[in-house]
């Protein structure tokens, strides 16, 4: 990257993410970045104490994102591969007449071959083995774009939570790098205590992105701030919530490895997708507990997760042996969720000095 072309913010970003390839300036979708930046701007407007974050695209073709602190400044790096893979995933889904078929005119979509394995986490690899799919129907195409953008916003807010809830500063203190990265690690060498710390931080960041994502979604609904093509899809707020849950669960599914060893759940750096989504769902239902819409909201989110599971199956020849949401029915998953919730009482005190946002209370 020739520094001469960079603004001073971009230069700082490039320096902060040198270890991952630096900034990707020729990223062709500045409007995508603007949407992510806008999500953070709105959250800062709602709570002005929250710090600025320098957000940009990292020159990395794999699926991932990263939050870090360099020279007292905070940075959120979204891999180039992340948006491209999300965009490719949702286009492939909506371009398939058997997926979300009640939306738009799905019969116009062209038959496509299943990929051998949908968990392809490098856009260059995906581009090498298959042609891109673009939905034919304009409503379905608009929804694919909406889902990809929502997914990207969820990731951005999640990374921002790593910053404002003190996770980056804690890491800076523990291992002298303030980097929180979303590369899934399975590591039996690192102690399971460290992995449980990592998973608890992820759980905390998910909780923030769920809560604030809902706030932004409500605003979008109230202002009807979506394109006209989606009027027939979002007839009620619940419809929109359902698609938002579909987008979020799909991120964790794409990012997940597909198969998890249920006897070693504490050795992963991030909780498995179904557990992340279940914890988010618990939070959503708590918020709506006093509302007469609670059942409707919960079933919309749950059905969206099941629909996402089915959609992944329809795109991939490789069958997951421990499939999606059903995994949560295993008592070992329930037990793991309890240990994650319980671990908050150990992790919260570590974050108190660093948190800018204020932390969730310890539930007894
Ligand atoms: Zn994270």
C-alpha cells in the first residue's frame, strides 16, 4: 500500500493492522463501510461518553474481524473477505428458489449446484471454485443486500463492544497486545481457563451487539429506512426481527467449524454458533418479558435460526454431524451455557477498570 494515497486516519489504521496486511484502500464498496460507521455513530450519539473508533477494511481475504488499541486509539478492522463472503452467502441463499421461498418471486431463481462445503472462509478460494450467484428477483436481491449489511453491522457492533467494555484494554494488560480477533481457535494447549475467558468476552460482546442491534433495528423500522423493494418483506417489525436473527445466526454458522466436540466445549476460543444464538435469544426474550408480544418475538427468532440451519443444508453437500440449533438440546451445551453465564462473576471484576460503557450486573 502506497502511503502517499492515504489520509492520516487511513495511515494510522494501516499501521494498526500491518500484521494482518494493512488497509485495503481499493475496496470497491465504500457505501458498505459508511453503513458500518453510521451504526457506531448512532450508538455514540445515544451515549456520548463512548469513544471514537477508526473503522476500515483490512486487506485479508478470509472471514474475520478484529478490534485493537494502538497509541491510545481504538481500531476496528473488518476483513475484505468478510463482507464479500457474507454478500456471496446471502446472494447464494436468495438466488436459490428453495430458500426463504415465500419472499419475492422465488420461482424465477435459477437452479444452482450445491457447494461441496459451505464453510469456505476465504473469498479467493470461493471465487476459484464457483461462479458468483446474484438473485434474479429484485425483492430477493434487495433482501440479500440487506442481510449482508445487517450481518456486517452486527460484526462491527460486536467489535465495538470489545473496545468499550474494556476487553481490548484487558488484553493489552494481560499479554501486551490489545488485539481481540475473531479467528476461531480450538486449542487444547492453552488452558481452558483462558479459553473460558475468551468465550466469556465473546458472550459479553454478543450481548451488547444484540441489545444495540435491536435498538438500531427499531429505529430503522420506525423511520422505514429501508428500500422500497423490501416493503413486501417487512410488513411488521416481527418480520424484520426475524430476518435480522436469520442474518446474525448465519454469521456465527458460517464462522463456526460445523462440528464441535461437545466434551471439550471449553477449549474453543468462541462459543459454538447455536450457543451464541441461544444466549442472544434469551436476552431478547428477557427484554420482551413484559410485552404481550414476547411469544411472537421468541418464536420469530427461533424459527429464523431453524430456517438458517435448513438454508445451510440446502447449499452444502457436506452434512454437519452435529447440526445447528438441535445441538442445544444436548445437556452438555446447557451445562456449558451455565458455566459461561457463571464465569461472568470471575471476568467482570477484571474489566471494571477498563470499561467505558458500564458492565452488565452479576446475576445471582
Ligand atoms: Zn469477538
